C-alpha cells in the first residue's frame, strides 16, 4: 500500500498515537478523514489543511456515531485505508472494576472496531488495494495483572485480525495487526506510569510507534510486535506460559500498589 494519495480513515486521531499517525500520514502525502468525540480537538487538528482532511465528530461506541462515520466516508468518495487507533484502558484490579467501565472498554476497543470495519468493508473492497490496520498491544498476547479487561479486548482484536485476514486472503483488502508496548500518551494515568517505572518497562514515544505503524501498512508482514524484549516475551508466553506466570507473580506486590488489591470488600 502506497501512502501517497491514500485515503485514510483514522480513528483515535485526537489521541497520543493518533495525532502522530496523522502528522506522518499527511507528510507521506495521504488524505485523512479523522474521527473523534471532541469537535474542538478535531478542528484544531484540521486547521490550515482542510484540503487534505475531513473531520467526523462521532462516539464510536454508539450506532449513531458509526452511522455518521459511514455516511462521511461515503460522501468523501470511499477510502483505501481504515486505521483503528481509538481505545480505552484502565489499570485496575479486576475485582474493583465496575460494570460500566468493563462495558465501555469492550464497547470501544472491540465492538466499535468490528462494527466500523464491517460497515466500511464494502467501500474498501471497491479499491484495487486496501488495508485495515488494527492497533493491538503486547497485552493482546500476554495476560497482565491489573489489565484483565484491556487484555481481553486486545486478545479479541488479535483473533479478529487473524480471522479477517484469512477470510479476505483472495481479495484486495489486507489486514495488519500492530502491537505496541507501553507508549507515552495520556492513556496512562500517573499510577500506570509509576508502575511501569517500578517494573522497569520501557515506554516508547508515540512518534516511534506511528513510524512503525506506517511501515506495517506499507510492508507485507501481517503482525508486528514493537519493542525488545517485549516481542521475545510474547514468544516465551506462547511456548512456556509457566515461566511468565512465575515472573508476574513476583511482580504482584508492585502491581497491586498501583492497580489496587485483588479483593474488594463490598
Ligand atoms: N499508550 C499505550 O501504551 C498503548 C500501547 C499499546 C497499544 N495502544 C493502543 O493504541 C491506541 C491509541 O492509544 P493512545 O495511547 O493514543 O490513547 P489515547 O491517547 O488515550 O487516545 C485514545 C483515542 O481514542 C479515542 N476514543 C476513545 N473513546 C472513543 C469513543 N467512544 N469514540 C470515538 N473515539 C474514542 C479518543 O478520542 P476522543 O477522546 O477525542 O473522542 C482518543 O483519540 C489504542 O487502541 C490503544 O489501546 C496504546
């Protein structure tokens, strides 16, 4: 997929990684339709470059929001890239996470991603070449204490990407799954940043992650894991999960300090 003149639908464009993706896509010569819930943030991103950009204010967790995106893409004349960079996360012990938070996270990370892909697929299939890019996570392959619901959502996306890519293998639509490690954006609360520091987890810059997402879009690899040694941990977790169980168990006290206790008195 060549980025020059590509027509990209970018969700999560107002986020830390999304804003960098937008800048790099524009630099590469793409046209971009950005999606987010905050009109003022969308307008600020499009200011001075309306010829190459469109904005859609939409809550992707709602049917009405997805209707708005579908209509805007149709009105735009279709798209060749659907880049999903929206998402929610919460560092919290599962016992303490409330019903609304679980529902909201799964709704944005999983349901909205699948539903929007399904809606835009016919338009993507009209292009000679198209690509759907999903931003997963290393936590889509490694279950991590404090992130049970987030891990569930990213494991789901990885399975979706694999199945869809196989389903579309004889069409012009490629599917790419890119799994960053921790990245410095406002998705991480102060507690999450403290935990990463305590555990010695490196946090990438959004610039670096965006560069690699763009490489993935242009390359031929279906799945990409960002960061060393995290990509090795993904493999070890597949082959020897007991080793990772032991390592995580040792880290539980530090994780609980930020994510909260495993038992909540009701
Ligand atoms: N940061 C990390 O450490 C990390 C690591 C691995 C993977 N990722 C993944 O990378 C993606 C981007 O993460 P980020 O760090 O850039 O997050 P972020 O800075 O928190 O941005 C999240 C984005 O999602 C959008 N969003 C949230 N709920 C939405 C909804 N209901 N409807 C429409 N848009 C919604 C937000 O838009 P508005 O609030 O403006 O509507 C915002 O643009 C996510 O999928 C995340 O899971 C992040």
